[in-house]
C-alpha cells in the first residue's frame, strides 16, 4: 500500500535561498594525491568532471537551529513486513525503514531535521537514505522537492515514483520504490538528455545507528582510505578489516573522521551490511552496476563528536554508502542520450554472531544476499499525475530543445509560461514584470537574449550570469556593468566574486562589494560575502563598522577575526566566550579554531613577553583548549 499524508517532525525552519550567484574558480576545487600503493590498473577517474560552482542552483544558506514541530509531506509504502517513509519535499529522502517482524528501525532515524552546511548548496540534514546525483557531494536536491506520483506495476502493486532534472549535467533521473515481502525494492534510472557526452555521479548515502557494538561488513578485504590534508585528500590502499591494529569494521573504533571506499572484486556480489550486537541489522544490496561501497565515520576527536552532536538530536550515527564508482572523487563518463539503470534492495538481515571471524560473517551474509533482479516488478502499466511538483528545469529543457526530452519521465508543462523569464525568451514573449529569480548556465539562452532588439536590466543581469559560468569573462563583466536599478547590487556582487575568485584581484573585488552593500544593506548573504572579501582585503575596521548591529553567527565570527587581527583581544574573547552559534559552519571549516589560536597566541606572547612566531598551535591548545561548543576540527 502507498499513501500520501502529512507527518509531524521536529525541525528547524526550511532553508531560504540566497539570490547571490555562486561564482567560484578552479582554485576552490579539492586536490587529490594518490599514494603509490594504489595499483595502476584500477581505472579510477579521480578528479575528473569536478565543477567549482553550484550554478544554476542558488545556495540554500539562510537558516537557524530553533526546532519546532512542523508538518512535512510523506510518501509511505507499507505491508505486513515493513514500512518505508519517504520525504518527497526533502530530496525524496528515505527517512525511515521499519521492520515489523523485528520491531526495529533499520536506519538511523534522526529525532529532528537539523540543517547544517555540508551539502553542495550548503543546507543538509542527517538521517535516513539520501540520493546524490550529478556532481560530487550532497545533492543539489537534498533540501528541495522532487516530482512525486503513484504508479501501478503489471502485477497491480503500488509504486512510488520520484523524479527531477539535474541541470548541470543535463540528467533526468527517476527513483522508483516498491515493497516485495520483507524487502524495499528501489530502481534508479538516469538519462543523459543531451546530444553530447556528460559526466555521471551517484551515491546512495545510508545513515545507520552507531553503538560500541555496531559492525559493518562488505564482501572484500581491500579498501581505499581517505586522509584529509590542506583542503584536499590523500588516498591510500590497504587491507581490511584491521589497519595498524585497529578493526575498522567497528565504526566506534575510528580515531578520526574517515572515508573507507571498499574495493569489491568485480565477480563478487555488491552489498554492505550494518549489524548490531544481537546479530540483526540492515543489508543494502544492488546489482553489479552499483560497484562502490563506503563507510564514513566521524571519529573520536572532540571535533568529530561535536559534528555528530551538531547534526543530531541525540544518538550517534555513521554512514554506509553505495555508488556508481569505486570512490566519491570520480565522475563517470556518460555518452550522449545514454540511459543507466540499476536495482537496489534494503531489508533486515540476521546473522548467527557478528563478532565471529570477519570473513566467515561475510560469507554468511553473502548467502543471504539474494539476487537483486526484479523481473517485471517495475514494469509500469498505469501512472498518475504528480501530487508534489519539483522544479521547472526539466520542462524548460524540453521547451528549449524538444529533441532533448527525456524518455524515462515526463516533466509537466508549465501552468503559466508567461511568468517564467526563460520560457518567455524561448517563446519570444514579453518578460514578466515580477518573477521569481532563477538562474541557468545554458549558453543557448545567450543567443535568445541577443535576438532581442532592446535589452533591459534583467536581460543584462541574466546574460552576465550565463556568460561567467561559460568562461566568457569580458562579456560577463560588460553585462553586469550595464545593470542598474533593482538588480544592480547583485550584479556588483557578481563582479566582486569575479575579481576575487577568478582574477585574484582582492582590492578591485573589495571596491565592487562596497558598492553593492551601499545599495543593499539588508541582504544577509551580501553582508557575509562582504565580510569574506573585507577580511581578504584586510579592511577590518570597515567591516566592523558596517556589521556592528548584525547578530548573525557567521558575521559575528568574522567580527572576531577582525578584532584579533587588530589586536583587540578582549573584544575577540567576548565573542568567542559568548554563546556563539554559527548555524552554517562548514564541514571541514577551521575558521573558529584558527581565530582561537590567533587570539591565544597573542595572549601568550603578551603575558610571557615572547615572539608570537615561536608559539605553536599545540602549545596554545594545551594551555587554552578550544571549548567543545566551538570545536569543529575533524582531525
């Protein structure tokens, strides 16, 4: 049975979008170092297909941490064995998988939806199963709605269908889910709608409860292992489950935050299992298309524990994951108009003793891991209209080029084409006076803008956004400089990012961002960007003067940075010792700990009459430990 209903969940306010386009250069991408112990014949696509910006999507960067009970649309599949609850308006997240026979939740079901800065567009939340597509990282859609509808298969079973269009890669994708006895069956189909090659990325991220006894099994004895270094990654290769005397199959054993990408032999079944002390747990199984499996752990550092606490309302969790590549640092080449499809299963599994020899338990699970071939289970005979709608991007792509319409799904026609700027360009219709600000990176729209006999500010602004993403900097700058009126401050913010992120011209970028904030002082995203650039330009007093009455946590952190650079140590202490909360602190961001060290390096130098240059971070942290509330160091 499939039912659509509203459920009550403890949650923070849904993230609001920033109107400021995300303009970054290649220097924002991570670096990768492969150790010499990785065999040359492994055929990894490390680093290929990376993109620096989330455009055409907008950052979902404005949110708080106050939790209240809120209503969320849910799609619930249920039979006598299991109940699966999906959240279609939050990326289709599989929020809960409850086994009725075991009377047990198989996933880590967070007690609250708490947003934090871990996703491509910033906002992310922990728990359940997340579907990640297109570009490496937590999906652009993880906090956005998917098209959602009911289907009926050839046997009369009800199927949940969720789908969307990923605009960076030009991918249509469909997630279908149905129940068969004690198993949640998932089918994923992804289509390159374009007539040119693209890159493909997919990982199903599965949150699991973590206790001291939790153990993770996977059918291999080799793993790629990630170490985080200087904004990048070092990747090694080792035998598992024991590394340097530590059995990594127990997530609670992890010393620091770590990624283990398991190298499953081609001929082996593709599965990963999380088993608790009573021998029961979750088995995720797929066909051989989904080759990758991963374990992620937060580790036992103060920062790692804090991240776990920051993301949850009680309870520890880890993640087991499944992907199309061996690691998450790869994008797979995809041919023009190619379709990739595979099946996944999620169900409970029971083993005799999970503390037996690792390989023996793997063999036992392997016998229980039945084939993931579903026959005609997902042969659809009837499909209904969506009960939840996603974005207009799929419909726009089809309007722009009908031959790029996907075959695996149908994006509904616009209810009112005259209220979408890009639709009016395609139809050569008048631009609406009031509209929702959306972006595109498709250069074909530049040709449509150029056909207009007279351009207005909105045309210039959109032309600039498209041009900068297509590396047409001269045109982008000319377009942005032509913008006046309502969108001028956004155009100036774009020019500032071009100078700072693409040209490394900090002072020119600072001039542009100053002009922007003089036009608009109430946009918190603009003030944050102003803070970032002011600090790079060492214009500390200017930023402090403008931000004096702003209570935003990130703004306060930037104020602390400015104070410590100016030698205002007591004012820095006042910010760091208060109940400072930065809702959008980034995963891997060391800003707070760096300010803390700078502060107390100056304190020690002053109190002990020493040179600050000789005082190490280790000495500082031994004498002045970072409070748990401010410690987000993952290592």
